[in-house]
C-alpha cells in the first residue's frame, strides 16, 4: 500500500497566524475569549476550552475581564464599534482584510456589492458588514443569472475558500445581464492550490482521505472535489474515523484549519497497514521536511532577483522563499541585484509561512541582526567606537545602521551643534558610541556628539600645547557675526575682527568671506585663561600704505581725487585707503576763505607731494606749488615807457613774491 500526502495539506497562513497568536496570549497569562470559534476544528476548540478560552457569539456576551479576540474569518465594521475601547486582538486574515477594504471603498463610491460564497459562512457575514449588510450574496454553486441584479454598477468579490472555476463562471453569468461590473478574484491562492492538488491526487488514488472539521467550508470543498474523482473518498476529523478497507494507493489531504499533529496522527494510524518497507518514522520525516516553522534558519539558493525582492529555492521545502528588499539591507539606495546574484547560496531566517501565496517570508536582515546583537552588546560594554551610515530621519532623531543592527541617535546627539534639518544627515557615514542598551527590547541608543566632543577636546589640548602669538594656521570659517568671523583653527575657534578682514573699509564680514571658506590666519593675541583667541588675516604686503611707500616720493606730481573737506584743508585720495592733506594755504596762489571756494568733492586735481611721514601715515600735498612753478616758467614783460613833454613826478615801485602781502605804490616826497 502506498500513502501520498498532499504538499498543501494543513494550516494556511491566516489560520496558523491566528492559532499561534491565541496560544501565545495564553502562555503570556492573558485572559481571552474569542468571537466565534477561532477555527473550524473541534479538536483545537476543545483544547482551547481546556485552557479557559471560550467562544462567544457577540462582544456583549464576552466577560469584561477578557481580551476580545477576532478570529481569522474577520467581522463586520459594526462589530468593531460594539467592541469599543476594550482590549482586542485582531487576527483577521490579511487576505480577508483585503476584501473588507475593497468592499468598503466601492460601497462608498456607490457600487452594489456582490459576494460569491456561502451566505451563512462567518467570513461572508463579516465581509457583508463592510457595506452595511446590503450585499447580494450568490451561492458558489454555478447557476444562471436570469435578471439584472441592480441598477447600480456591481462590485463582485469572492469568499476566499470557494472554487475558482465556479467563481469565474458565476462572474460571466452576471456579466451577461449586468454590463457595468468590476470583479476582484479574492479567492486565496492557497485554496486554489489545495483544491487543484486534491483533484490531481484523487484522480490517481484508489482511496482519498480528507482531514478536517465538519464545519470547515474549505474542507467540505476538498471532499466534494475528491469525491467526484475518487468514489472511495472519506471525510474524517481524527484518526479514529479512518476506514478499515485496504487500498493500493491512498491519497491524503487536509483543510486549511487542520493542525499538523492531526495529519500526523492519521498518517501514523494508516502506516500500520503499509506493506512496503517505508517506516512510519521515515514517512513523518518526509512530511516534516515539507514544513517550515517561524524562527527556522535555513540555507537557500537565489533563483530570481526582482526589482523589490529575491526568490529563494529552499531545497526540500514545498515553497519558495520570498526575501523582500527591506529584509536584505537597511540601505534604501541599494537594489536587490546590488546585494545578491542568481545562483548565490544564502542563509536566511524564516519570518512566516504564507500558504496563501505559496511562499515563505524570509529575512536576511533578522539573521544578521541576531548575529550582530552580541557585537553590539560587546561594543556597548567596552565603549568601542562604531562606524555606520545614517539611513533615515525619524521623529526626534536619526537611524544609523551598524553591524546589521539599527541604532537610534537622538537629534541632540547627532551633532555638536543643533541640526534643524535631520534629513540632511541621511546618507552620511558617522562615528558614534553606544550610550544606552535595552536587552529586553533589543533597542540601542548611540551618540555622535560624544565622539565629536572627545575629538574636539583632544584637538584643543594639542592646540593649547603649541599655541603662540604669530603662529600661522589654515582654518575654516564656522560662523559670521556683525563684528567678525569665527574660524576653526584645529579644534578651537578664534575671532577675526571685522577690522582684520580687509585693509579696505567693509560693513559686514560677508563682503570678504563665507561659512566654509578656508583662510590663512595667524594668532594676534591669546588668553589661555579665558580661551579667547584673536586672529589676524590681513597681510602686510597687501597694506596700501606699504604699497604707497614704494610708489610715492616727495616731489612727485600725482593726480588725486577730493574726498573730504574741512575748514583747514581738503583730503584727497591718492589710492584706496591712502589719503593726503592739501592745507588751505596750499590750495590756491591767493588767500581763500574755505576749501570749497575752489574745490569740490569728487574733483580730480594734480598735486605735488611736499612731505611724507610714513610712520604717522601723513602725506602733505600742494596745488599752489604747481601754480607757482608754472608762473616761474612764464617770461617777464618789458615795462611800458611813456613819453611826455611835461616832467613826471618820480615814483617808487615795490614788488612782493608773496601773493598774500598787499603792496601800495605812492609818489615820493622828493620833488
């Protein structure tokens, strides 16, 4: 006798998730009660009762001291409202929840909801509750639709466990009378796979055993499919209901709510009739090889690299593994192909078995995190400095990835100075130290600031050990104020006063430099006690007075521009920031009342350099000297001789070279 067990037999993803969660709550000491039977399997229900877990028909019936558990079938929207603020564990299957979302959305948009399924099934009742219980429910048995169902456009969904072929045919029948329709194939793929495998196995077997609860809809469907292809088909709940007839080949399948232990009990009971040499232990081993459990660590081969995920062949297991991008790496800039290639062998952590999709949800990141946690603990205990990349900004800080673990760095610890835009730090590589570690929550807090402060302190100590007046540094401008620029010269900041930034007059330091600029500076003054440093930036060779000293000499004739006038004279610009004085007595070759009688601001004139005091930064200029020099060059005129018959009185002619001296000519007293 040959026994063949279907690969898809047993708990589906949603059922396993719900049952595991209930037992976990029990183990944690929580008092719970379920809204309806958690699954359609009397053995599981009886076991839960032994643990004090009972099922109730409505939220109002559940004792106040119990946590309300919503089963995998889901409930209507109004049930959540009736539960109110009570503690609740929602175990609705994600694939059923997807139907709820579809129904609610299209109901609000004015569609008539049509559900193909068993109107008395709790899943269908729950779906109907998301459209005000106004859905049209059509039995999954194929029937002819003779009339238009509604004047509204139709939105058609399916109970997750109905037959795929039946649904397709019913949708087509509806479309023959109702043209405005939209349909969603919400049949669980695990149901479809399980039914197809049952049909294939039944067609090749002499006897078919279908294991599952009497109330289980999907188990009944498996029985009906198998019965049509194999007359010797039996629906059993336990091994005690097995037939005693002997067959050459027996096929075994089970509904989505059938625990693995019951399947194993059936296989064990039937193995007593095996005539071949295969032992029960070997059969169980074969069955177990087809099952994965949460928390398993397995090796697999990469068979396909997609844009957002990687498909992994897990060898002897019945499903391929699905490794999402965010479970491969923390770096959002990377694609799966940047991390793994087809053919690579990788070790992965089993997050959950998803019968509905026919895949196993995997994580490489969890495995790395497990291995790296010990490294993180060691780094925390030893005070080791870690290096990581900031991968995202979150409320109150940033997340850095280091050794496969995510480290939270609070905003105040992300830098020495306040950072208003934390997003600007994303993508940068930083050094940090662990300052908090929560073993229970596997949570760790890091600080970049303590590293930067330690580095700055070391630089400060090195700086003060060698700092002296006149020493030159290459520094970076850190900030600007109205009175100068603060420059980092190696762990400490010094001030370049605005007067030291330029030989020219400026109104603000930003006219000369900007934050981030590199400057060559030197120490002008230093106070080790107050830690204040005054820096110089202007170079002596750029001093306009030094340049003027090489260009201007006494006696030179130059062109200048009048820039300022005072009662005692006019100041003229010789070159930027270098002015000379034209005394009022040197403005003209005659007496004048004030400088602006002759000159005006902005006027360019030629002057002679008459005196220079470079130490006192004083230059004397003269316009008068040029006027007098010009006069000396002019030829003297012959005096005119006047002939007169009459004798003239003698006179005396007096000259003065000083134009400021008035001279009178008067007749002599001599006759």
